[in-house]
């Protein structure tokens, strides 16, 4: 039986400009919630196995308690390390299509302090075919 996951983001407001809101509800079959500690160690890395079992992600949220440009993330342990200087929320199948299969995230921290990161990875185990 699918789990219902509601996503509500705060409003994005530009001074004197547009006000955009976002919310949606997913019905997904499985999710993993992880909390990992990433010590301040630029030479070390912490791997987070998302437990996807090959299923395609439909939602990925990465929320560090202290975002920082020297806290970096790699997808599946390869490619360029990208800063996690803000929370990350991906809900678009188009974006997941560009990124490809995500089975793990690898974090490196040279921010000057230890960081705790919460991760939510949700997926359909048997996605509908088009």
C-alpha cells in the first residue's frame, strides 16, 4: 500500500516581485529517512546508502543543520563534488532523468565544524509504465 508523503515548501518572495508557493502530495511505496554525522575532515568522506534497491527516486531531500559551501556532496561517489550550501529538494522526474539513478550520496566537510544531515529518499518500487 502506498505511503502518502506531503511536500510543502515555504513561499519564495522577491521584494516588489512575484510570490511563488509549492506543495504536492506523492503516493509512493517506500522511503528511507537517514540522519548522518559528517565530521569536519576535508580528507574523509561519509557515504549515505539511500537503500533504493535499483528503484527510481521520486523525491530526494537533503537538509544539513549547517549548510556551507565547504560541505560537499557527490552522487554515487563520482563526478564533481558540489556544495551543499542550501537544503536540496528534488521532486521532478525530469531532473532525476538528467541525473540518472541515485543509489548513494557521499559527503565531505571542510566547513570548520561537524555537520548533521537529514536525508529523505522516496521511491516507487513498481513504477507505472507509460
